[in-house]
């Protein structure tokens, strides 16, 4: 007996398994919607590696980290995370309210984190790479920045403060 090609058996999928396949597809749609809302409506930013540097020989703006005023209310801020001293350099920064600050952060040695409280600035800091994100400060106040990745005995001491003051 020979089977004709038209009489191919149908693929049998258990109804229980079919429901899990449906559930998985719905989950994927929910995740895609969540990422879209986070990125376009809530302003989530993904830090991209801005440039590569030599962590043993930081040159240019890194020789004198800190704030650079590019034009009124527009700043670049260079911060070095360092675990020889377990601190961010600089540790205190002050900008007037309404300022747009672009953060450039790198590490001289090991991996750190950089999170600016009450903002969407949260980046991984990797030696040899510069992480970059931008934020506009519309409210006066203190914005502590902390290391969010365990980096050794001084991890808990790694913090600084960005203060936003009246114009
Ligand atoms: Cu630096 Cu934790």
C-alpha cells in the first residue's frame, strides 16, 4: 500500500500545549508593548558606549574631570569612578535649574555603576569605555549619585551629589 501525498497526517498538538503556545505569544506582545511604552512614552534611555579610552592613561577632558559649560544651561559633566579611593571624581557638582547636563562617566580600574537618584540616569561603568546619558534638571534640589554595582570593600562609600540651584 502506498500513501498519496494529499493524505498527509495533520500535525497533532495537544490542547494543553496549544494554550501554552497562545499564552507565550500574548506574553511576547505584552513585552513588546512594555518596551515601546518605556522607550517612547516614559523616556527610558539606553546608555551606549560613547567612546573607548585607555583606563591607565586618561587624557583630554579626563585630566580635569568636572563640569564644562558649553553654552548657557548646557553642560558636559565628566566623572571618573575610581576604586583606588572608592569615590567619584568629582564628588560634588552644582548646576542652575533648567540645565541640560550630558554625563560622561568612565572607570580607571574595575566595573562600577552610576545611578542618579530620581532621574532616568542609570549606567554601567566599564574601564576603557565612556558611558553617556543626558538629563534636563527642571527641579531645584539634591540629586545623589551612587555606585550600583558591587565593586569591593569601598562600594558603599561610592557616592556624590549633584545640586540643582536657583538661577
Ligand atoms: Cu563602585 Cu560599587
